[in-house]
């Protein structure tokens, strides 16, 4: 689990590494728990879904394929991303209700 925009200059992100076991729990408990909302990520043509453990500011992003989901990434949510997730989550909740 690395961080940084340039592949050759990336460094190991120990905070991401410490949370790697959270990924399976979040996937198993997404939408079944009030603590892990699931909503589509409105970005480009990819069919991506966010599973957001908002109490811990941690997110798992999945790509939806025809018959399965594929793990895209998981990361600590920074303030600018939190605002984006809040907007997408509220929009999705409005469409469901």
C-alpha cells in the first residue's frame, strides 16, 4: 500500500497498511450497517461504488463488473474527499427515497 502520484517516488503508507484487514469487514458489512454507507461514485464512465466507514474516515472503492465486484482501492479519507463523498452519498440517498 503506497502513496504518491509518481510510481518511482512512492513510499509505503503505514496508516493504509494498518487498516488492510478492515477492507473485508467493510465489504461484508456495507449497507447492512448504518456505519458503512454504500453509494455510486459519480466519476467518468467507470461503474465504481464507495463503501465509506465514515466514523473512521476510511473508504473502499469497488468496480462493478457484470457478475462481480473488483477491489479498486482503499484509503484514508482526507477533508476534500470527505466533502465529495458527502455530496455523492446525499445525492444517492435522495434518489433512493
